[in-house]
C-alpha cells in the first residue's frame, strides 16, 4: 500500500507524466476568450469579474509588476489596477511611465487611478488632468482629490475584493426571484446590507454608470 | 446621472409611494460621493440641470469590487470612460416580499428616454406597493 502511494505521488511529480504548472490568475486573464472590448459587451463578463477578483486576491506582486510591460493592454490595465489596490509603492515609477506614455487610454486610466490609491506622484496626476483622452482626464481629477484625502480607498477596495465571488451567484437577479442580498457602503461611508431594508418598503435599485 | 436627475424631479411621487430608491456604483467611495454630491456631468452643458449643485435623490451606494453589480448581472460589461469597471445601467424593483418584480435596461435611445424609464419604474413601484 505504502509503495503504491509513493508511485501515485511520483506520477504527479514527474514532468510530462500528469503534472502541470498551475496557471496563475494573471495568465488566465491574459488568455480570456472575451477580453473587455466593445464587441464582448455581453459575452464572458462573468469570467472577467471572477478573474479580476483572483488577480487581486492572489497578490502576486512580482508577476503584476512584470505585467505592467505586457504587450496586451488589458493585462497592463488589470496589473495597474491591482498594484494600486494592493498598495504596492514599489510600482510607482512604472505606473508613472504608463500614465505618461502608454498609448492605450484604458491603461492610462487604471495607472493614474492607482497613483491616487497609492497617494503618490501628485504632479503626475495633475499633468494627467490634461490628458488628450476625456476619460483619463476625468479619472485624474478624481485621483487628485483622493491623493489629498485621509481615507484609505485602497484598503476599502482590498476588503471588498477579499470577500471573493462565486461564478454561480453572478447574474442571478431576475424577475420573480428573491432579490439577492449584497453589502455596500453609503456615500457617507456607512455599511449597508440590502436584506436589512427588504420587506419594509417597495424598493427600486438603479445600477448606474457615471454618465447614465 | 440623467436617470437620477429625472428621478429627483419626481421624488415627491416616490415619497407618496412610501418607496426607497438606491443607486449603486461599481466604484470606490470617493467617486460614489462625488456622484451623489456633485453635478460634475450635466453642469458642463446648458440644459435644465446645468445650474444644479447635486442631482441625485436616491441613496448612493459604493460597490467598489463590483460584487453587487455582478450578482445583479450588470458588471464589467461596458468600456466607456471608466474602461470596463462601470456598470451597464439597469433598474430593478423589489416588492414587500423581497421579490424582484420589474427589471428595466435603459436604452438611452432618445433625448427623453429618461422620463419614460423613470415613469415605468414609478409604475412598477405602484404595483409593488399595491401587492402588500
């Protein structure tokens, strides 16, 4: 019996004999069949959400720093976002380079946002307000305010991501179904849980985009 | 923001119905606060809301990791200015039993689509109230 156990374990340890290096969340993100492009609007969003959680919660700082130079802009963008949320001050220079020179607006947005979360490089954030892209300029204005604030927004984000998310709960809110519970923060920073207000009044919830 | 501006014009009707309205942003607390308290978007135009300081009547909720937005099926769908973290806008109405009775995805297809959308939400709230 003991000999058989050793043989089975050995099978998984010998390269090419059933053992494979586990794929990192960042690598899975790179291989997303439907990255966050316009044409993938309604396709594969659950996988994008789940992997975003995995990338941030895995907190592989070394891989994330390397990914800031990835050829795929979606990988650079998720790495920039994750490093800001994870509070990685060692990535500040690389994030600064992205804010100043990345050709993709979606990368510049995430990089300047992260400088705001890290509360560093106010002069770079200020200069990004003049970015040629309106979205970058908009996020830079918000990041400039966040730099001056005492609130640790990155910590709030880390705590929110740390709860994790299961793929099977995504998209379960449908007519005739019980309203799925969730927690959030009110705009004055107080905790909110939907289940504490259900049953008292009819409720309308609007999931908004900033300009919608 | 347009939907919220429209809703604020009809807040008396919401109060008459004894209803509660929430607006969820898949954004950090700072951005949610700005959305609630500052008219950053429509103040740049010359329309009827350009002089208003704040447009949002609903209770604003920050969903920073997009959890609620994902559960409600609206997360990480559109690029827009936020480059993928923003929600695809959608209304949900929930009755006294905690059941979802109405879902509306705004189309933003006409300049006055917001008025129609908010009227439909109010109608759904009326029905949800009547079913108590």
